């Protein structure tokens, strides 16, 4: 088969890496791809948002199957473009991708179908939002309704912080039109866990669990980012939690979407908070997480193409999804100054040290070619992933491997997976 992967980040590199191991895949294309993906796929610099050019390219190359990685293209209806042209595609249609594209939609869906989540209110007027905040208990959470690269969430400890947050989202437009409407949500406490689930619209199968680290600085300080590192599995995601979520979250959500006429095919990313009252949904995403994908897919036993095709054609109930009995940790190497401002274009040294090592993988998030060299090309640059028999071993190996890589302005957190010690 010829497969086209739409996107150019670390998540897409992990998907391409998994596809490269499939016995069913003969050729991989990627648009736009990056310098790391280019080692495994033929890359073409077409924007992931340009449906017309992507479709023309897929037809020109005789592509048999498409995998859409990022959230923005899915929200814009890229999957619809390929599906309407008769090309099998992994990823939800626009009317289903709304579960991530609109926080208000997902909260209303959960409320309607009794899917456990935090109490909330939705506002499209800043004055009304501030008036509500004056009566609300602190701390409280503000969320931009639309897509904001994983950064449009503000945790406010005081009324003053919350008022400033409303101004930032709704008046200053820190995240553009994503903040035209906001969700104000009850602050929940507990362990956070990410569970990515494959779905064919009827059947849903959870993958192994993971835990992301969103804040830029050690000790969960600083601004929210797209993710500074992750580990899998989460020791806090117990069999009891799994049973509860399979009944009350995963299947309930897929059934709710189908009942609403929004059949969901692809990956449903469930961000969970394990509270004293039980698991609650923090957020839904309509695609693989980044960097969760970089620790989940390396542990997958199945041929990923079998799973993608089953999701697309409605036969996921025939798949016996299995993961290795091991662990993986990913540490993001970023550009100093991320997520606010940073320089790029610096040569990356040491990538060759990962060659031939099955238990070490370097996934490219923001890289490019310049003058024949691989250079930094983003805030998050590389995801250094290591696999071990257990989480402590995998973490030690991942941090060992971060020393193999050097580039100017290299920055990382030094406490990824610290929660492992607190079991």
C-alpha cells in the first residue's frame, strides 16, 4: 500500500515510524513532513491545511490510504476531502472533530450524556464572564473554546488572575478567534492521565495509558506548552479506573457522538483527572496526542496498518490490540524561550548516535534541512524516547540519550516522570 501522512511534527514522525514497520506498507509520503520524517518517507512541502493540493498530490502518487495527524486540519475538514474523493482515511470528519475544536461542544455533550467531567459555564461576553467569576470559588480554570495548540488553558488561583485571564483570552485575543468564546470550569485535583483510544464509530479500544507534562519548567512551573515530555504506562491508571472509563467515558462518548449524527472514526484522546470522586474528563482531542504518541506507538505489538484500516472500514471489533509489557519515556528537547519566543536554524549534532538502537528513538518535532544540515525549526525540536523493562529504567535511558544531542539554545525539563517515584 501507498500511505500519505498529513502533518510534520513529532506525532507524525512517530506515526511514520510505526508505518515503516508495517508489512502492508510499501511506500510512505508525508506532507509537509520534517527532516526526521524524510529518512522514512518521501516529503512534499504542502501545508497540512491545503486540502485541494493534498488531494491532487494523493491522486498523483496513487495513494491508497491517508492518515491525518494534526488537530487544525481535522477541524477544517481535511478528512472529508479525502473521504469524499473515495480515498480511505484515518481521522474523523469535520462534524466529529468538533469534539476537540469546540470545548463548549464537548462539555455540552458530556453534560447531556452524563459523562463525568467538571462543572462549567460557557461565555461569549467578557463582562458576563467576569461577573460570574466574582461569585465563583477559586482556583478556577479558563479554557479558550477553540484550538490553541494545547496552550489555551489558564489555571487561575485568585479573582485578579481570573479577570486578567478573561482579558487575555477574550479581549487581547492571545489565541486569536479561539478565545471568542470561553469555558469557565471547576478546578479539579488529582493525577492526570492520558488515554488514546482507537474508534471505528461503534467500537472503541483504549491504548496503553500515558502521562504528559504540559508546563514549561521543572516542578510544573511556567507556561503551558504543547508538552515537554511523557511516560507510558501510568502506574496510576489501575484496572479499576480502566473498567470505569471503558463503561462511563470511552464507549459512552462514542455512543453519544453517533447518537448526535457525528460518527467518530480515528483516535479519541481522553485527558483524565483521577479525582477523589473517581475519574473525570479534562478534555477530548480528536487525534493522537503529542508527545503521548511517541511513547505509546513504540509499545504497540500490532501492525498499525491493520488497526488504521479497521477503524476506517468499521471492523475494529476484529482487532486484538496488544502492547508490550515494558515502558517508555520521552523527554522533549526544546528551544530556550519556548513557548513565548525563540530562535531557530541552529545545527543539530549527535543524531547519528540513535542509529541501530532499537530501544532509543529520536522523534523530530521541529527540524528542517539547511545547507545540507539538519537544523532546529520550532519551539519543540526533538522527542528523545527510550524503552526499558520498567519506567525507572526507561527514564534513566531517556535522560542518558538527551546528552547525545547538542544544539544552541537547547532546553529541557529535568523532572519528566518524577511522579513515578511517588507511587
